[in-house]
C-alpha cells in the first residue's frame, strides 16, 4: 500500500465524522445578446458526501486572514473539507447544500472554482473549498 493510499484512507475516516453535504451541479446558458441574460439549468444528479466545515480564520498571519483583509473572503464565509475525488469542475456552477437532508442552507464556491486540492503520489486526498451563503437559496437565472 502506497503512502498516498494510506493517507487517503485516514482522511476518509476523519471526514466520515463530518456532516452530510449535497453537491448540485448546474450548466449556464447565455440566452440573449447581453452578458446578464443567462439561464442556469441543473445538470446531472445530486452527489451526497460527508464534509467538515469550519469558520474562516481571521488571523492576519494566515493566508485566510489576508484574503479577508483584501475583501476576497468575508468573515462569515466558511471553509469545507471534502474527499479529493469529489467533482468540483471549474466549468460548472455548483450549489452546496448543508445542515441536513433536506438541506436548510445553500452555498456556492467563492471566486468560481477557487479550490485548494492536495494530492500525494498522484492520489487526490482532499479538497478545501471556500463557501459563501446563497441568501435566496438559488442562483440568478436558475430554473
């Protein structure tokens, strides 16, 4: 067994103690002559997995604290750790539901696809996503 496989197994065990998280994937279609004329349609099936959420660190000596100071992250954003093989394509819009089934809160990935991923020996171990709450629960133009 390789080091990457062992680490992935350990991370899977840790993440199994997290909460149930739903990933809902969308495709964006431009429907008119203007950039803001879009329709967003769900594509594929929902993916349920386990994830660990944590608050954003506002410590100025950490990278997250600097992102908060620069306005790229907000103090009430969250970070979510999921398995490395969860699909987080930059080409698709993704809505992430948390806090139960049915979900009670909807989030999106900050900066469209800003995902930190860690691999060991070519094996995807885990991903860290920065999330922001969708106040209305849906994207603009979502059908």
